[in-house]
C-alpha cells in the first residue's frame, strides 16, 4: 500500500522520489541555517532524474513552497523597505522573461552571476546607491529574468541581500521573502508555455512538506549560531556556489 502511494506521487521511480524527499528536507535545512545553497543543490539533483523541460518549473514550485515556510517562521524579521522595492522589479522581470526570445550564449549567464557573487563576498562591496530603492528594484528585475532562464538566481539575490545586513535572521527572512515572490510568477509563465503542473502536483506538495520539516530544523540551528559565525559560513557558502557556476558556465561556453 505504501509502495503504491509512493508510485502515485510522481512520474519518477519510487527510489528517486524517496531520495528527492530526503534532499528536500536537507536542502531546506541548509538554506535556513546558512541563508543560501539549498536551492542550487536541489536543482542539481532534479536535473539528474527529471525531464529537462520539467526541472525549472517543478524546482520553482518546490522552492516557492519551501520559502513560504521560511517566511511563515521568520516574517517578523523581513526588511519591508527592501520588499517594497524588490517586488515591482520582480513583476517587470517576470513580464520580460515571459516574452524574452533572444538568449545569451549558454554559460554566459552563469559566469555573470558568479562574478557578481564573488565581488559581493570578497570585493569592496556594492555602493550605497545600489542598495537603495532603485538598486533593489533593478536587482529584483534582473534576478527574476535570470531565475526563469537558468533557475540559478538564488546566490545573486543572497549576495545582494547580504550587503548592509549583519544580523542573520533578517538576512534569512528577507532572502526567503524575495525568493517567494520571485518563484511565484513561474506558475503563470511555464503554465502559459504549456507545462502541465497537474502531472507533478502531488510530488510538489510532498516535497514542500518535507522542505518545511527541513526549514524548522535549520532555523533551530540558526538560533544557536552567532552573527559573526553565520557571516563567515554565509560568505563561504556563496563562494562555493559561485565557483560551481564558473565551472558550469565554462563547461557550457567552451565545452561544446
């Protein structure tokens, strides 16, 4: 009976579904505890076992649910000024992504994201003007377009949110809120493009449930970490993700 229920969850095999459910818990815990990283690990795992056309839309809905869970548990710490400028950028970015036909050569987007992340972590920091309302609006627009094209905008959003915020809870809460509104338009964009979410709905829902458990565990760990230790872990997590993007982008650009 349990086996039949697992088989009904998704078009994937039972073993693949179980592994991904465990990964949903783990990656949500990583994002809650370190502030970033879980989404990239999840899309890497999904790409190994799912049809290419399903990876970004399904990943987007799973991440939407995971981020909603983090927002529900941390909403008091959200930077509302950032959200007020970020959300309009997301709306415009989603509209651009919906009709964007011309794409850069494969690999260029990943290299651009990696360069921004590494500069944010190890450079001189972004100018104050870039952190204001206009800069946040532009960040929302650009990262939303990237999210719909390559599904890897999380490190870039996290790097932007990092600037000017030294406390760990506001970083995690604001990042989760930004990613929530960024993943939401994917349901409309990919649905309009013909992707059938109904085939993956049960799988998405159980992945979100597993992710909520991971979020709860990760936040318990986060409360035990000092702001200084969190800042160091956060910076190195972003750096490792950026190095992976450089490898992936270089492989796509020059590897053929």
